[in-house]
């Protein structure tokens, strides 16, 4: 089965590639039809880990991956090397105690945390943990962009201007001291296609037979699943 993922370049102040952001895509069409935040993130992660892999998607370049509340609290982030993945916390996530604890644990493991769509009303609990903040140039005014840049530069956070679409916006962001830049002015997301690992028919049949038993033996189910990469995935 074919799987899809998009990547968009993130550049530094010298217009050199700094990282990619990996984005959910359900098909070849280059837009995200997201109905389930967690499922979309899970698809991006599983495609990156099992179907395409880091060498194909990004080589040695770090990647930003979006995480919602539920996905932040799972084991998934720790499956990736902290040197390769930036945990991007979606703007929809609320800074409740469980989320803050999960983010703090990721920081202790060496992960870089980025906050998406930061405004002047950003939650201070998140800001204490953030290494990179992203400012949306489509939804903030030039005045707000300047204040955000001043505030976060003083706090020694790196700042990323996203949805930069014109030369004027790029030059303004750079003059304000933004560290990184992302948007259509530089590059649109590029859709990449991979292939999902198929399950072995024999393993699938054995699993179906086991599921017909009146009393499920979960240790037996586990042993059947563990012997097949696709079923494990």
C-alpha cells in the first residue's frame, strides 16, 4: 500500500537548509485534510520510521514533527533520536500538568521543543520549556512580530518565522532577528511517496485463527504479532 508524506524546508539566516518539517498527507494532493490530530501525527511517525525512513526523507537533516496533546504522552517521541527530531507542539495543546510533565521528560531526554503559532498571549509554562518558537506571519501584525522577536531574543529562545510568502516579509523577519524561516517564498511542501510493509499472509492467518478462540491467550497473541514487522507496526 502506498503512503504519503510532505516535507517543507526550514532555512537559517544565510538561507541554508536547517531542517525539514514533516507534514501529513493522505494522497498525492498537496494539502492536509486532517480530521484526527493524533492519527495524522501517528501516520507521519510510522511513515518516517517504517515505510520511508530518515535517509530517504531527510538524510542527516533534522526534522520538525507536530505533536498534539495525546501523542506527547505516548512512547512515540522516544523512538526517534533526539538529535534528529524537533518536537513541535501544536497550538491547540493546553498546558495542563500532564502535558507539562511529558514535555519536561522529553527535555530531560535531550529533545528540542518548538512551540507552534506563538502569540503574545502564549502560556508561560510552555515558554519555560521551549527552545524554538514559531511565529505565523499570516496571522500576526508586523508590530506583534517585532514585540515577539524582542521578547524571545532576550529570553535566549530561537525564533522561526513561518508562512513567509514575500521578499519583504523575509527581509523584515531577518532584520528583527529571527533565526529560521519557512514558507512559500522559499519552498512549498514536497509530497513524497513510500510503500507500507505488507504483512505475511501466514502470520495474518495464524492471528485470525487465534482470535477465534473462546478464551484469548494474550501472550500467544503477542508472540504472533512480534514475529511480523508489519503486524507490530
